[in-house]
C-alpha cells in the first residue's frame, strides 16, 4: 500500500486526526509507504516508525517544508510517478490518496498523473474528509479531474469512516 496525504492549508482542520491514523496504519501493517504533500512530495515512512505519536507529529511539522501551504496535487503526483512509482506501485498495490481535492495547480496534469496511477495500481482509493458532509458535492476542479481515475471515493471524517475504509482494505487484500 502507498498512501499520499495532503497536508495543505485547506486540510489543516483534519491533519492531526489523519496523521494519527497514518501513524497507526504504518505501525499496524507491513509494506506501507507513506508520503505527504502540499506543493511538494515528502516521504514520511521512517518518521512514522517512532514510538511516540506526539514526537512524530512534532517532527513532521519540522520536517515537511510546505506544511499548511498551497496545494499542487498534480505536480506532486507527477514527482511520485516519475521518481518512485516504478519501484513502489505494481498491479498488487493499493494507492490511497487523502485530500479534499482543492488544487491550485494544472488540473490537466492532475488528470494525466491519476491515469498513470490507475493504470499501474491494483486500486486507487481517494479518501476525502469533505465527503462526510451530507451536502458535499465534488465540484472543485481538482476533484473533477481525479474522479474518473478513482476506484473508491470514500469519506474520511470520523472513526467510523476509518473503520469502513479498513474493512474495504481487508476485503481487497484477502
């Protein structure tokens, strides 16, 4: 499994909750690579392996240079696809993106990079915290560009939504 999590400004309200989830995921399962992004991609797998979640959160804030910045999902996915996907993503890999889909970059790049991920991976799962709202509609351009390439579009706003995600992963990996 490869996880790419948005830590841009629009995700600030969810970041701590999601990073605690990623910490548990990374330490509970084997074979997971974890990255965060805003305007650039940062691998955080080794940082999540520390014993204390509070120390992890403090270290992440110091390590990730564009924390709470703008969002360029397409450019970050391009970096991932160009430099890391060949060694990390196969037809057996679940790729999980966690983002609200707000993107200030070129949405054509986002669509093209999502198409590459979908072609390479077993499944592309997008977890969006806004999807937990009953009135949410994926109208922003970033989500519109990504949706055609997503196998599963799920909310990630509560412990219950994380449990449903876990059940899906368990079915897919069984």
